[in-house]
């Protein structure tokens, strides 16, 4: 099923449109998959479109229950209907969270990181301090002493990315407890972006929602989740926020006001279908991605000037190209592959590229061949 090469041209796919001047280059950058969404999602959308009336839409209990059941099964977290707020995107939610801070308060996060973690505080005119992720035992992690020392007196919020983009770390229970402990000690809120939670590829790793660890941590945590990466429906703009603490939830909703215009009918329809019936598809896509990851790892092994740490989750390989001593993003572009340039991911991102390997295997093989030729050409 995932071997099918689907022509996305003419669909306004961002992946193609942004670099359309590079006609024969293969896009392997923005984080969506070149696979069809689960058939249950396609069918639900068809039925919705056939009905033909697209009026204002309420959030149904069935939708919330489908999500709650899925989270219980996948992540062993018991949530409650009252904890949910629906939004049109995780980035939108993160901006809303930053807007909850007073003007003189700041946030802290780690870099390199998905760029919107740095943009969201700036958009809301709040400061953000950053701490570099460290290579610890061949895996990207946090030096917690350094992290704690970087917390400024006016800091009020930790922006956490788990699983981590880029780098693919799935934080362990011990690591998450440490973050929780720091948050409690310094009286910080935690905004935990868990959009990649369902895409854990390493069978020894397990995603743990940080809010599920203790009531004390849950009390100060805003969890951001979405079906968009999991079921490849990013273009539908659907996400939800889980906040157990009633006061915190009210603050979030006040900060949101009516700026986030709600989630559209098609997004809600797809979301419900995906969480109710998409689990088998998800298992299959993860198997496919695991095999693709093996190809990427083999490619890196064969090219000793490249380096890839252990990737536990996401379909995004964060490749260290420092040893090439050239502008790697440009090099790969010239050789027909469009990646993400590590520079855009903040401090520590320079010298890296991010490869999205969620594509049919024949296409990935061609991408890796072109990358291999690029490396050999210098
Ligand atoms: C960590 C992370 N958060 C958020 C997003 C985007 O979420 P949304 O499209 O719901 O705004 C992405 C997309 O790549 C991501 O990797």
C-alpha cells in the first residue's frame, strides 16, 4: 500500500510548491508523508462531502471519546472529556500558550528545535531562552544541570517537544520526571508538544505523556496533540489541547478568545474516523517507516563523513554533515534532493540537514542514491 508513488503535483502541496523552480529535485523536507491517509478517513470525508451541507459544527462526544480511547490504548493515559479544547493546529496552540505569559515573563526551550518553538514566543512578544540538546550515549538528550542553570528569574514556561523534532528522541520516564521536578521547583508551566507521540519507531522506546506521570505535573501542564502527523492529515488543520487543571484551562481558553476560529467540519470528520478506525493503518505505516529508517541508517553508515544518532521516533532523520565541510543543504539541493536546512532550527542546527523519509521506498532509494553521489562529489 505504501509502495504506491502518488503524484502530488497540481494539489498545491507545500512540499512541492515552495521549491518548484527545482523541477527535478525530490522534496524530502516538510513533515508530511507521501502516503494516502487511512481508507477510513477517506471514506468519512467522502460521506461528509456527499452530504453537501457544510454549516457550523459542534464537537461531538463521540469525537472526544474516540480520542480518549485511542490515548488510553496507545499511551495508557486516562483523560477526561472536560480536559479537551480543540484548535486548528499545534503551532496555533503554542502561540496561544505563549500569549498566556505576562509581557515581562519568558519561556525556555532546547535547541535545535522545530522552528515554531522559537517563533511562538517571539510572535507573542515574549522572550525565550534556549539550551542546546546534547549527545548523550548516542542519543539527543538534555543536560539537566545546564538546563536548570539557564532558567531566568522571569521564566514561567517550559516549551517541551516530546518526541523531539529534530533528533527523534523519546524522553524516558526518568527524563520526564526530571523536567517535572524542575518545573515544580521553579514554578513553571509545561507546554508539551506531543504531536509525534504516535510515531515511535524504536520498539524499546515508549511515549509517555508528561501529564500522565503525576497529578502535580499534570496540574501545570498543557499537552498539545494532533492527528495530523499520525494519520497524515496535516492539511486539514486539526489538533487538540489537554489541560487537567481547570483554572489553567480557563486561562488557555481566555488567551485563545475567538482568535482561533475553531476546527472545521472536514477536519473533525477526519479526526474522528482516524482515531476510531485508523489504528491498523498506523501500525502498518510504522512498520514501513522502520524499514525506510534502516535504509537511511545504512546510507549513513556507508558515508563515514555523515552521522545520525539513534532515532527513536518521527520520520525525520537529523543528519550531521559537519565533516563534509560544505553547505550540505546546498550540496544536496544541487544533487536533486530538497531537505530542511538545520540552520532554521536555532542554535546548534547549523551543519545538519533533516531528511523526511516518509515516502515510497523506491523514491527513498533514489533520494539516498542522489545524496550518496553528492557526498562523493566533494
Ligand atoms: C513538533 C511539531 N509541532 C508542531 C508541528 C505542526 O503542527 P500543526 O500543523 O498542527 O500546527 C510540527 C510539524 O512538523 C512539529 O513537528
